C-alpha cells in the first residue's frame, strides 16, 4: 500500500481531515504530521516535515496545505529531493506528476474548497511520471539541486537512449 504524508499550517487545519479521509478512501495509508490545532503556527514547519518525510523515502508522496499553498510549497521545495507543485486546479496537478515527477502536492484552503481540493488530489494521485523526454529535465533539476554544473551540462547535451521520447 502506498504511504502518503500530509501536513498543514493552522489555515489548512480544517481542510486537512477532509483530505485525509478522501485519500484513505482511495486505498492509501496516511500519516498526519500536524499541525494538530487551529493555533497560529508557521507553514514552514509543516512544509519541512512533509518534505523530509518524503525525501527520507519513508513515505511515497506528500500533501501540504496552507492558506494559498504557496508558502508551504516553497518550504517543502527547500528539502533536497523534493519537487513540490502548488496547484489550484486538477490539470496542473496531473501534469506535475506526468511531466515534472512531483512528489509533494500543495494547495491553499483559502483558494480551493473541499470538493475541488479532492479533485486536485485525486488527479494527482492517479497520474504517473511519463519519463522519456521529461526525465532529462528532472535529471537537470537534480544536478542543479546538487550544485553539480558539470553533471547539468553533461545531461543537457546527452542524447542517451534514457532520454528518448516515449
Ligand atoms: C498564514 O496567514 C498564511 O500566510 C499561510 O497559510 C499561507 O497562505 C502562506 O503562504
């Protein structure tokens, strides 16, 4: 069973249980890393928690909720190995998996209602990375993340079969 980690700040706190129930209903195991009350806190803490849980490979994918999905998404993206997408509609969420191999999804409780949020999550979980020509860009992102300019250039100019379209 695939494992999903979810976190939110105080603004995303009310939407979070709705999403947890929905994700469980789709057959995933879900771990809630907080926040556990509506008391004011920082989205950075929970973006980091979700990001680290996914980067550690203890969880397959992560979901992060704040007011807009922006702050918590930026925080998650600071964790090495995380490709977090902040999405307010399902099309971008789906493509973020297919093309960008996103491993964390962020959205905002002040932007999307519960039903749209569920649709975004459903499309995202259902989509798979397409690889092929998209893989080169992911490898370039990883090289940049590791500040490895030599590898970036090597990947950029490679015509390896690994990067052929599919
Ligand atoms: C909290 O007021 C708010 O800034 C936060 O939930 C989020 O929207 C930040 O990006």
